[in-house]
C-alpha cells in the first residue's frame, strides 16, 4: 500500500471516515444516573477527540478537524484552529492549553487575553511523523513533577515500514509511550504499543494506557506503563538499540513472550469494549456515587462507559472490568469528571462504527444521589472471589447453582485479535454470605486466565437486581493463603 495522506478513507482506522451503524438497541443505566446531552456549535463537524475541564468548570475540547473550543456558562467559544488532527489536550494553570497533534506536542497561548490563541509553541516533536493517517499522537497528561506523557500510534501502509501484521513502523518511536521533561527533553519511555488511544494518570501519579485490539493485541487492554518495559507489539522495537531490523524479522512470538509485560486488565472484545479511550479515576469523593477510586473508560465502538476495579496481588495490579452505562448517542473516546462530580463524555463516530447513531457529540453522566444496587468491588481470595455490593443482599438469592463462571486464555500472535483459547466452564463449588453486602464464591482458580462471572439471580432485599450482572476478572497471579 502506498503512503497515505492524513485524510485517507480506511475502514480499520481508529478515526477513519466511516460513520455509525445505527442507534443503540439497548441501554444499561444504573438507578440514580442520567445522561444529559450538551448542544454543540451548529453546522460544525464537532468530532471530539480531546477533553479537559479546569477547576472552575470550564470545558475545553479538541476536535478531529483541528479546532480547540471552550465551553463555559452554556456558551461555546473557539480558542484555536488549524491543528493537525489533535487527539488530546490539557488546560494548564496559566490558562494556556497543551495539545497533542500528530507532528508535535504544542502549547497554545492567548497573549492579549481576548479569548483567541495568538501563539502556537512547540513543546516537543522528537518522534517521526510520516504523514500517515494512522500515526496519532495521544497526549498529554502531566504528573506532579511537570513531566508530560503521551503515546504514539503505529502506522498502517507506511512506505518501507517494518510490518509483522496489520500495523507497521518506519521508525521514529511509533508504538512508544514518551515523556517530555519540564526542560523539554524527549524521553522514549516504553515500547510495544499498537493503538494506545487512552492515556491517564492515577491519583498516585502512575501512568496507565489503554490499547486497542488488533495484530499482536488479542483484545483491548489496560497497562500500567513503566519505563523501559515492552508491551507486546514487536515493530516498535526497531527503535530499541538492543535490536536490529534484521533480528526482528526473524524473531518469534515464543522469543517475545518472556519479555513482554502482560495487561493488568483485559477487556473482552465486543463484550465490554471494542475501542477504549482514556482511563479516568473517580476522585469526586462520592459526588458520582459509590464508586470512588474506580476507573471509568469510554468506548468508541460500543458507545458505552465501563468501569475497572483494580487490586494489588503479589505487588502487581490486576482486576476486573464491567459495563456501567451504554446507549450513548455516539462513540465515546474521551471522559473527564468536572468539579461537581459529573462525568463528561466526548464523542466521535469517525472511526470504527459505533453503536450510537450520531456522528459526534458531547454528553455527561450525572448522579442524583440515589444509591444504585450494583456490584461494588471484587477481590481475589486464594480459592475464589469476594463480591461486595452497594446494598444489602437477599440471602435467598445467593445460590452457587445460579452463578456461572467461564475462563479462557488469549493467544499471543501476529494475527488480528485472538479467539478465546482453552475456554471452559468453571464449577462454583459453594457460595456464602459473608455480611449483608458481601458474597463469597469458591472455585478452582488458575493463573494467566480471564474469568467471566455472571450472577443474574442475585437481588437486594427489595427484589431488585443489578443493571449489570457480568464482570471479567484478569487473573495474572494467584493469591497466597498466607499473607
């Protein structure tokens, strides 16, 4: 395939020109939550690919077509334009905006305070951009020391590129996470990423990234990113000084397996996610309901928002993902909490087809204070799982025979995605009520498997059932009986 321009129409692109497949056929909405739709400027293709909100509640968005807009007091105002397909932005304390666009990380400044940008200042451009439609720059987030972080998408159809599947790299740190220090130094941070469309910092300042299913990526996933680690897609290693292109052409999955870092959480394809965006931590201190500390992720393909529950086992993160709300109007690619505790959702269907029937938009999820009956957390125990709920359980609904569990592995290979390998049904040996709101299930467990747990009959003391009754736990490591 010849080198493609940035507006090439290719269906497999995360942000190609394919529009939606129709309205959502269903909606999952926990009690107490609603979705509000924010009107966007009329007659403008408002494909939101970057979203941030400052402490005053001012919303900033970047659009796929290169604009930056502010939304405050119910009014939209354009701040900047002419950017090259930005996919993220950050409002700085000095009211400047830092934007990740394809060729560079840029600081945008309004020097005369008239509400319109006057200066576009390069922060970093130390990677190579080959004018390929798929070479996105997902950035930035910023840590407490003032370092910016971002991720660089692999290309597709780049001339003379290294390819072992669908995606490719002609060099220049494609498929890498990067850091830019306060002094402007560009640091190649970690390799092996494919389409890492979601970048986020935990409340502890840890860098997490979501990656999209495809070649060498069995299903979409969440990674804690550590400096120097390799996350699975081998073409990025052409920029690692420990490898040559000739070596990489001969390398096998068996040789790569021991050096790759496994996902902290798998997102089973089309069951919970198809194309995840940024992870956003609930730090609202209860303003968004009972899920404080959990991670919320929007999905562009399924037009949903799901939540992730992490725990540390043997010093490493692993945990579960489960659907939270679906039925949004378009593809959800950016999420952000505002100071009042509402979750804003930036949307575009300019990519893989989305379940929502709108080409773009902006919505927010608002909680009215009513406690929903939902699964709250899941925790691994040596011989099963403890499931905690937000309300008291009906003890008569707790039956091992009504809880179904299946498990599987994924195959690490160059093919596009992976089937469920060694899929099996697991027997729930017993279930018991540990407290009014906590259930224990006992079963045989094995490391390096994904467990799907379904509890459709569980109800609270009023007979109500959770809006979502299936979760997916990534079990990388077993928990010892002695701790």
